[in-house]
C-alpha cells in the first residue's frame, strides 16, 4: 500500500491530518510515524504500473502524477539548475536537449566553472556530453533530409539554443518555474557529526536564495543527495522567509555514474520522484515527470513518498558499495588460499539472484559519493538510536580502507620494505575510468602510505585528470610531508612511458582501458538506439548512440586502431551543429593541451605498449595491478613480475 507523507504545515492536503501522521521534528519519532500497521497492507492489490503510487483510502482525491493532464496545472517554461557540477551540468543539458521549448539556465557561483561550460573546454569529461551541450547550448541549423517521406525530402527545423550557463543566480531564480538544487553535499569536517554528518551549508545557501527571490509556487527539486528529512528543512527555510507561500518540494535523486553519465541520463533504469501527498505535491511531481517523459517511458518513472525517495538514494549507494566491500573481503582470502577472485566473482555473478555487476575486486570504491553517503547513513542510523545498523554500514567503509592499505603495504614489503632511492610509477589517478574526477581517489591513500617510506620519486600519469586537480588533491598530505616537486617527490607527467621509465615498480590504480594488455572489446559498429532498448516510442531523432571517431593525438608508440567513441547524436545531427564558441588567442587550455602533445579530446582506450615499457623499467620489473586489468600470462611473458589484488603472489 502506497503512503505518501505530508511535509510539515499542510497547505492543501487532501488528507485528514488527524488520521495521517505529520512530520515529527524528532528523528526517533520518524520511524514510528511511518510504520504501517500490518492489517492495512493489501498484498493482493498490485499496482497497475511499477512505481505508481496507489491512492490509499485517505488519498483518493489526489491527482495521478503520471497523467500528462495533471502536469498541465504547473506549466514549466524556465528551469534554474543551481550547481554546475558533475550532476547539475549533464542533467540540465539532457533535460534541455529533450525539452527544446523550455529554457534551462544552469547557475553557479564559480565563475571559472561557468566560463568553462560556455566554452569549447567543458569543465568535466563525460563521453557524449560535448555533443549534448553543443546542440542544446549552441542550437542547430535547418537541414533537408533526402527522401525520408513518400512526398520527398523533409526539412528539419532550426533549433534555437535553450541551455544557458550563468553566475547570475538571483536573477535566474527570480524567473524560474522550477529550481533543480544540484549543489555539493559533502561530509562535515568540523563540529557536531564531523566526518560523518552531511554538510548542508551549500544546500541551505541555495534554499535561502530561492526563499528570498523565487516566484510563489516555484517547484523546488532536491537533486543533491541529502539526508532523510531534508525536504522538511527546505520547507522550514521557505516558511521562515516567505510565510504562507506554497513552494512544493520534490526529491528527485540522481543515479548517474561518472564516466557513463550521459548514457545513464539518456537511458535511466528509473526516475524516482518523491513528493508529499498533497494536491500541490502531486501536481508538482507531475510537472517534473512530464519533463522526463519527453524521453523516458512513463513506466520507468517511479513516484514515491518524499522520505522514501531521499532515503532510497543513500540506500542504493550503500548497497552498491557493500557489494564491492564484500568481494574485496573475499579477495583477501583468495590471496592466502590460491583461489582467484576473478573466477569467484564470475561464478557468483552467474547466479541471477546476485548478478555480475559491482563484483570487481580491487582497490575499493573511491569518488565523491559512496564514502560520504555511507557516512551519512551511519550518522542517520545513530541519530535514530540504531547503533547496530550504523556499525553494519561502517564495516563497509572499514573493509574499503583495509583494501588499499594492504595493497600499498604489499608493494612496500615486496620492494624489501624500503622505498629509499626508489622510483614508483603510478598509472591512473582518477577514481575510476572514463572520468577526469580526481576527488577521493583510492590513489590518494596509496600515495599517502608510500610517502611514509621516503621514495626518491612517485611519478603519476592519468589520461584525463589534470595536473592541477591531482596536486590539489595531494595537497591534503602536505601537512605531513613535502609532497609535490620540487620540494617533494611527487610529479605528474603527461605520458605513461615517461612515468614508467627507470621505475622500480609500476602501480595500476585506475582501470583505464588503455592500461590493459589484452585486446579491448570493440564496440559494435551497428548504431544502438534508445528506441531499441525501450518499449516506448522515441520522440526525437537525437537519441541514437553511434560510434564516432574522436580527434586524437597519441603521445608515444604504438598506434593500433582507435576505438570509436559513442556519440548520442544521430550522424545527420552532427552535421547540423552550429560552430562552437571560439577560444581567445591566449586560451590556457588550448595552450596546455598543445604543449603536452595532447588533443583536447584525449584518447583513453588505445592500449599502451607494455613491451616498450618492459625495456625501460628496472629489474625485476615489478607491476602491481590494483584493478585487475592485466592478463598475467602475457605480462609474465614480457618479463614482468606481476602482483594482482585477489590472487596469491607468484613470487
Ligand atoms: P560538484 O561539487 O561537482 O558541483 C556542485 C556545484 O554547486 C559547485 O560548482 C558549487 O560551486 C555549486 N554551488 C554550491 N552552492 C551554490 C549556491 N548556493 N549557488 C550556486 N552554486 C552553488 O558536485 P556534484 O558532484 O555535481 O554533486 C552534487 C550533488 O549530487 C551531491 O549531493 C552529490 O552527492 C550528488 N550526486 C553526485 C553524483 C556524481 O556522480 N558526482 C551522482 C549522483 C548524485
Ligand atoms: C556511484 C553510483 O554507481 C551511482 O549510481 C551514483 O549516482 C553515484 O555513485 C553517486 O551518487 O555519486 P560513481 O561513484 O560515479 O557512481 O561510480 P561507480 O561506477 O559506482 O564506481 C564507484 C567506485 O567503485 C569506483 O572507484 C570504482 O572503481 C569502484 N568499483 C565499482 C569497484 O571497485 N568495483 C566494482 O565492481 C564497481
């Protein structure tokens, strides 16, 4: 039985407040308030559509969120997306792409980030992002399509730009019908709950701006990952500044992964929309659902209660991370028993109840979210008086730390317990492949442990993380040691061969395809369309995923055939793109790319030549594979000594 909550003061609730629990301010009351009596559960009555909230006997009068007519009462012409980061930028771009009649303005206080979004050099790397931004931000020309219809050629109308980037936060909020709040929600570093609770400063700041300047009725959408009950906090901020004005609050957590953000946004497994059970809540949810319905089948849109929606995001990340820690715990056993964690993951994953995803053993999860979201969950559990639950999830983090700690200590032990006078090469800094995001990479922990041994040098190569980003991340270690050259031993270089030359050990810390020594699996050249994977009809022709060759400059030998990248645009649309904004003559990004011998679009899939590397590393040619990307037989054949997480040492 579906049961949507009501947020604090009920503006237009269709329910009798005496029979439906309101939102208690005390967290511990929350669990009680939402326990549904067993006798009210009707197990026989299954919902018509997956995720569709079924009207309870209390909620018969509430409008259907998934019905397009419900959306018509909340017209959306302008959307303000607050936060131009990894979520805000790509999400706004995809919404704009599919809703050309809506003006989408992404605002951020960070002038440099906004400038980058407006330029040729987007601030984040995501396969396919550039194409989506190009068409929504820059528009497209009118074109003739030959012989498409029985009557002859068809004309595709010109497309006007409808995606904008700006630092004018207040001015944009003032005209918005909907605000997507996509600001950062990191872990608190000081004060109550430091290290675990969520730092809500950015979210509060954005909400205050909205409260003071938004039009009455503006729909507020939590896209940031937030602790359960943040909807109430937002309502309270609104009420404090604009008493009596209705601002519907929705939770619409984002499930995209970095590196596949555009694919995830184009083909989401589900779009969760959490709302309160009021008429305005359902109407607002319908308006948001309608935006997504421009490209997502309505059967994949799941309206749920706002608290469930907030909590389901934390739970989803916690459960994904838990799988990684589970397989990593097994990898430690494998190393002491001659079992192979790759074989175990494969055989476990064949059980359809378990499935193959997120069973790749390695250095553990990094990135800006898993750790902070589990920390937030443990803090929530403790606040609710559930220490056993908190301890359960804490163990997922403990296992994650254990994994990179024992990897780094194994490297040191293998190199005779000393790194004095030795060079360590690090291939890969990003927390996972296909992203230039250097935040919270496992590499940082590994480097921290290596630095304790006073190595002569640590040379890092990553195809996408910028030197500035890596150095900024490493700067947290400066408290204990001089880290970056010239005063410290760490250097970031722009090609893998320089990184590895004369090294005593090569460490693979990111699963980039280019570090593999087996043949990469080539993508099918047959275009894949979303219409083929979805049951619903695709409303536009921009959803084709077609291989397209990137401009590429490789730094060193060899040059095997390049892997085509996926473009979300149909080939004919690529020809309609209008010219990109041009760079100023002194553009620093253009200058640094050309001086490093790299194109702005760097090749990340062409395999490096391990045979060449084998001739330049020091004997006995140690390679430590922290991501399980190397084929052991081939590496040993080239004279390397290979150590892999999750497999017993060969030496
Ligand atoms: P980010 O740090 O890349 O971007 C956040 C942006 O918000 C920054 O550019 C910051 O300057 C801006 N900002 C903060 N306060 C502002 C204000 N008051 N006005 C205007 N701009 C403001 O963060 P992100 O990685 O995009 O993550 C955003 C949220 O989405 C987080 O809650 C995160 O947990 C969640 N999330 C992230 C991912 C991911 O892959 N990165 C995936 C799903 C969910
Ligand atoms: C993750 C989730 O997958 C997204 O659904 C979620 O939206 C996002 O967090 C978020 O909330 O920020 P992301 O962190 O971008 O996405 O990347 P993942 O693919 O989940 O990888 C996370 C980390 O786990 C990486 O360091 C990766 O190398 C590691 N990992 C992943 C493994 O070690 N083994 C695996 O089998 C899978």
